[in-house]
């Protein structure tokens, strides 16, 4: 149940795109952009094992490709989130696509569903991709082993991005410093008092728990 590819375009020009596995996604996207009308619309097209979803609003085009098991509700919640974020984060939006695809693929329980977003699915049409693709076929590889690397429309090498919402490295450093300080104090107290050792043993799991919240 995964979102495999996403993109944002304006006036049929692609601004950002991101893929979590290999495939001819860009070729499919180019074909879709050529064939769709310019009027505001929301649509799902089924294509074998995959689904194409898009929102077209005021010439802004928000698009994603999912596997067939991915609920349409999840796909359009993702597209609505992208639509909300795009006007404010255009400069680094490929990273936003990566983060949000990770979130909707791997951490869906953190997604907030706004009033009316699920109900609108009843108004979104579903049709065969033959209407827009003809005999063109989507080829996908490694969709069972998703990766999260940025893909930009700017000509540069893809870079690996860390999908993380917490600075875990800093927390590990702080915890390590605490342990070293505690051990050093034990050797200062020679022999160490039994009470001091008990305090260290009590504080360690408490601090460790707080650091990883």
C-alpha cells in the first residue's frame, strides 16, 4: 500500500518530482500532462496493478502513482497535503515530497484528516488509463524495497536525504556524555558510595527515556 511517485507541475511544466523506486514514471507523467484538460479536476485512473491520482487546480497539477492496494483516501489526503504546502516551500519542495511520501507510506498514524476530505472521494471520478495513455505501459522495479532519495528537475546528482523528524544523533551524544561523566564520578569517589551508584542506576533509564521521546 505505497505511494511510489509524486510530482508537482504548473501550466504543464514539471517543477518537482520524486520516486521511491525505479520506473518510467516521468514518461507516464509527460503523457498525462499532454492529455488532460486544463479545467479544474480531480481524478483516479487505474492501470493494471497501479493507480494514477491527480488534482488540477488553477493550472497547478498535483500527481501521484500508487500501487493498487493503496487506498484512494490515502492518495488524495497526500495530494491535499502537498497542495497546502507547495506555495510556501517551492525552493526545496523535492525534499518535502520525500518526507511526506515517507510519512504517508510508513507513518500513516500521524496523518491528520481534515473535515470533508474523506467525503470528497465520492465526487472524484475513476476511469481506465487507456483514455490518457493509450497502449503506453508503466514499468516499475523494486516497488517492494522503497528508498527515499531526492530527484530534482535541476540537473544535479541525486542526493540521499535522511527522513527524520528528531535529531537522534545529538541525543545519543548527550546520553554518551552523561554515562562518561557518571563513570568518572564513580572513580572520583574511591571507593564509590553505595548510594551514589544507586542514584546513577535510577537516573540513567529516566534520562535515556526522555532523550528518545
